[in-house]
C-alpha cells in the first residue's frame, strides 16, 4: 500500500493543451513533458498525454500526472483550421492543482508539426471526482481566467499557462480544510488535538526532541504525565499523504518564523483526558511561543487570528500563477 499513491498520481499543475491543427480520423499524438510552476505549492511536475482524432473536426485526449489514473480527459472541436473549442475535466484523481472544469477557445498559425497556438478560457475549481466518490468535499470554489501559449518545432513543444488566482485559491482552500480539522488522513480513531493555551503552572518541562529522534521539534510534559508533541513531520513511517498535506499547507508562510508542524497529545486516560488528541497540522511561530514561555508566560498552541490574511499577502497574484512546460511530441498514424 505504500506505493499505491505513487502509482496513482504525481502532483502539481498539468497542462491540457490540444493539438493545434486538426488531422484525419484515426491519427493522433503522444506527448511527454516536464513542468515548472512559479507558485510555491508544488513547483515541479511530470505529465504525459495522448490524443486521438475521432472525426475530421473532433478529437479526444487524456493527460496523466501519474501512471494509473488519468488526471484529465479532454474534448476539442475544430471550427476551422485555425480555431477550436476545448473542454477539459482536469481533476479526476485529485492529484493536480488545475481547476476541475475548464472551457477554452483556441487559435493557431502553422502546420501540425510547426506552429504557434494560444487559448483563452475560464476554469472552475470544484471537488475532484475521486474525492466526491469517497464522500469528501472541497471547502472553496472559484472561477479563474486562463490564458495559454503553445509553440512547437519538429518534436519539441513549449507551453505556458496563466491561471490567474490559482495560488490564492489554494491558500484559502488548504487553510479552510485545516481550520475544520476534518478529513484526518492517519485513520486514527478519537478526537483531534485542539488549539489551546496551556497554563505555565501545568508544564513540567518544555524541551527539544533529543538529537537522533524521528523528527525535529519539541515535547511538552504536563503535570498529568501526559505529553504534547510538536514535530516537523507526522509520527507515521509510511504516511505519504501526511507529507503532502503538510507541504501544501506550508506554501506561502505567514512570516519567515512560521512553520507547519504536526501537533498531538498523548493517549493517557485519566483526569486530564482533554490533553489527548490525534495529530493535526498547525502553522505556528515557535520562536515567539518559546520566547513567551521563557519570559514567564503560558504556552499558546494556537494559530494566529490573521494567519490567512498574512499568507494571502505573501502571494503575488499572476506571477505565482504561471506554469511552464517543455516536452516532446510524436505523431500516431492510422
């Protein structure tokens, strides 16, 4: 089961560009490309796709950001040799950052193997199909404008997309999901660790995790003999999804001193059962928390009230929403 997420998908933004020029029924193309995003959520990606012309003016395609489940299914109708209408469903598996629904108008100049092409359209962020089937939902929904360029020379293709508002959308989406403390990926039964203020009088020790431990961080021992752990990683050896959730939430930190940590309480029962809780992600300024405690104050394990606003201020709309890719294209004959 450790390798299943790796086999099912990759990560990052994909680029569902269509063949710029229509071909005869039965022809098609295969493309493989490496992508880079100017955003900080998931900068790099690998994708491959295939197109087949099912009519003189119609083609169907799929894009993979992994090796098993397609990330995108696409349809294009060519209104002429230089214009087309495109539909993309981008979020089947939920492993990419694209809007789930995308509608574009495309235009091009050149021949099938040497051309310049562009598109302009709109995308709608919605719950991925796989998540919907599992009963999960996406906290945020939004429309974003899309502008793209594609240039091809022989077997090389360069592509660029601007999805204006993508980074801001995902900062809001990940923050709302974390604030809800729902959808815990660890599978543990019980209650989540809740943000709280720990009175100094209840703290027996507040120490860094010893060198050689499973992760860097701190452990707070309470007068109940319970402990609270603040760690740079989750406590599970094979939880790939945990690391991905942490990486997503850590994009665009609220300040240079803010970091995303896993926080959980011990399982001890007894009069202080409220200290118990399964791991949750929290973006904390540990430099300030430690300074307050060593200065005689309580330990405040709560996220800042203005955390979302400060994270959004770190996003550069437009500049952080561009995706580039470079790849190869091969034709498929009848």
